[in-house]
C-alpha cells in the first residue's frame, strides 16, 4: 500500500483545500476580509465567555439588589431588609433569572437567544430592553468620539506636516514640547482640571448634555449641545492630539530624509509636490494603522469622561451596569464596543490596500 509522502496533504484534504487556494488567489482582498470576519467572530465569542466568567466571580449578588428594589417599591424604605426574605424566595428568583446555572451555561443561553432571535434580553435591574438602552446612548458616544477623531486628525496633519518643514526652529521645538507634554499628561487629571475650570469661571456647564430633549426645541438644542460638549471635546482632543502629531511629524521627517526625495528634488520637482504628492502620501500608512488604536483609546477614555461630565453615553451606561452587576447590559455593551473597535481595525487594514499599492493581501 502506497503511503503519503511526508510533508504532503492527503488527496482528500488537497481536494477540499484546492477551491480555497483558488479563491484566495483570485480574490485576495475578499479572502482577507472573510478571514478577518471569522477572526472577529472567534474573538467576540471568547470575550463574551470571559465577561460572563468575570461577572460570576465579582462580589455581591444581583438578586439581592433586585429584591431590595422590590421591597422599596412595595413597602418603602422603612422595611428595607433582606432578612425578611427566605432562602427559598431568593433561590426561586435566581432560578427565574437563570442565575442558578454555571456561567458558561448562562452564556450559551444568551448567545443562542442573540444569534437565533436577535434578542439582547432585558436589563435585570430596570427591566427595559437592552437594545433600547444601548440605542439611546450609542449615538451620543459615537458623535463625541468621531468629532474628536476628526479634530485630532486635521490638527495633527496640518501641524505635523508644517513643522516637519521647520525642523530645528524655535516653533518646531515649542510644538514638539507641547505635544510631548499633552501626550504624557494624565487624562484623569486633565478632566478634573477642566471640570474645575467650568465650575469656577461659569463659562461652561459642568455637565456635558443639555437639560431638555432635542424634540422640544431642535435649533436651541444644537447650540446648547455645542456649548455643553465643548469641554469634553477639548479633553478628548488634547488627550489624543499629542501622540498623533508627534507620530506624523516623525514619519514626515523620516520620509524627507529618504533617497527618493533627494532624487525628486534633483530633477527639479516643485517643493510642494515633493511634500504633498510623495512624502505626505507615505505618512498615511502609519496613521491609518494607528487610527484604529486611537479610536479604541477614545472609546475607552470616554468612560471616565462621561462619568465626570455626566454625559449620557455608552461608557457611562457600562459603568452603571457593572456597578449594578446587570450581566445582560454589561455583555451587550462590551460586545458592541468591541465589535466597533474590531471593525475599525479591519477597515484600517483594508484601507491600507487602497492607499498603498505595495500592499496586496493574499499575494506573494
């Protein structure tokens, strides 16, 4: 009987893998996107499992909080005592919520409900649908973080490219110093200082959201929102512009020192074309790669920002859910934010293939 040669796949395996190899060669970018989607799915699955496990290890019991709320609503604060409840009542309540099962069993039940029925469940504390709670907050967080990302990008490119042409001057040394200072400055301290500025001067509100809804007065809401959101936007901008500006300036200086720039200049190419048509284009690669990490940092940093400035965003909702041990709300929030971050990283990698012709996924 003829044996397979070492290092070669069996005929059946080669027959199965051959269409995959053909597909990857014909559609390398699409193949890369599919691989990223599969990787994202696995990462989200493991993340959800880890969140369920960590919430199970957290001290306290959500059933106690639910029963306290029920006692308070039924009998008032005077009779707020869990000792009046029997162990059978608490056990029945845990069984009703499915909290008497191991964390992995709870997770697979949640996963089955989400994947098959598209149901994120209800908040264990407020009993409101989780999808409603997230949809009512996510737009605020996206608006804050996307505006911050746009401002950071515009200012970083304008200042970074300009001062790369003034390397060694006093202006370049000053902007480099302030960029390093902003990059190293503690974000929490910056938020507290801006909050103190608002409370002492009275020029800005101490909260970051208008006290009335958009539907009541749309035009007034827009101006009031811009006034309320100024300091949080300033905090997010100052927290991210330092590192991004230094990266763009350093990348631009590195490109200006390359031999191809000297060759272009020796051929009499106009200086503005050397900067913007050649050197500037090559600074896009590291920025696109780092923009996903920057967006992830903005989302993670907005948690503290939203708490300090009482901004009704997804970060503050996550904080409240963790404090209350609302597992359905915590998991949905965590998965949604992680999904946005992973999609941002995938889009950054895909964009590189269009910006830089040297990058071709799946081709040798």
